[in-house]
């Protein structure tokens, strides 16, 4: 059975002390609640807080992920962080191809494909984001856009490699806007993505791939989103910055 995943993407938020407090609050809540045994919680803080977050995760209540990685192996790339570095910190996951990175840092599907390759080479599981902007949805091009992102970013992988991929469908018009995709819109796109994977790698691989929804996911809408057969969890932005909200979302399964 594929995993249910609730991953918190903190983006560029929190100072050191604030991060410490948030993780400690999340730990408190995780210790007191009983999550569905198939649910994996992941926390993706900014780079400077990864070590602290990993230290808290020793009891394995949650896994830890980075938000970005270099597409290069090592060397003179000032300011970059390599997959080998993340591997040496024993991290589990890394977000790749978030729409904010595509929009503000000009990441293309080719760059994303190289980042995925780096992560797999260094034993990290990529959480690969895809999703259309508002204008693309309004002109009914969302399926073409997502198909291209998945095809160009991921379909160079072997089936064995693809088994380590987590996908996050994040319609850009729903990110940080308070406007959530309806459960029907989410299900429709998730089923479409699973179909693409089945066509390329077969039904068995597709059935084992966790496909997360992201975009204004909150305690109030998580249950109805996660109730859909192809929605395997969420990639949570704003609501992951509040321990109560984040854990309430993890409890929605
Ligand atoms: P929000 O939950 O704040 O809309 O952000 C979603 C997101 O971008 C997660 O990666």
C-alpha cells in the first residue's frame, strides 16, 4: 500500500529560536496523538535548521527533508548545497521543482531532471512538484502543462528509480492564496498523473507512487481532499508553520 504523506514546507520562514520552538511543539503533539500507521510526516525546514530538525527526529516521529538541492555534484558553485551534503546528514527527502523555484529562480524541467538525478544518486527521495498557473487552468491547458513537467522532469528515470519518487501536485493559483482546488479538481489531476505513470512504467509502479496535493491545504479542508482515492497526502506551506494546524492535517487520514 502506498504511503500517506503529510509534508511541511516551511519555505523561507522562522529564525533559529522560532524554528526550535516550532519543532519542539510539533514533537509534543506527535507524542500525544496516534496517527494512521501508514502516514509519514515530513518536515522540510530551511537549510540552517536541518541539523536541529534531524536531532529532534531521532525518535523517528517524522522524516526530514530539504527544500532544494544543487544540480551539480560538487565544486565551485558558491551558495549551493549538494545532494552529497544532504546524504551525509542522513536526510530522507528533498523538495524539487517547487513553483516558486520555477518562477523566481528560473528552474526548468531540465534543471529539475538533473536535481532529481543528483538526489537519487545520493539516496534521497525527491518530492517533485508540478502544477499549472491560473491562466493555464483558465484556458484548460492544465493537463498539457503537468504532462510536460512530469515527462521532461522524470520520465528519463528507470522504473526502479521511479519507485523513490514522490509527486506533489500544486496548482500555482492555490498556493498561499487561500483558494484551494476542489476535491474534484485535485482528484481529477491526481488520477491523470497516475495514469501518465501507469502508461510509462506500468500499473504496479503507478499504484505505489504517493501523489500529494499542495495549495492552501488546511485542517478545515484536508479531510475532504485526502478522502479522494488518488490524493495520498499534502505538501503544506502556511499551515505547516503552526504545530496545531500541521498535526491536525496529519490526523486527517
Ligand atoms: P500553502 O499551503 O501556503 O498554500 O503553500 C503550499 C506550498 O507551496 C507547499 O509547497
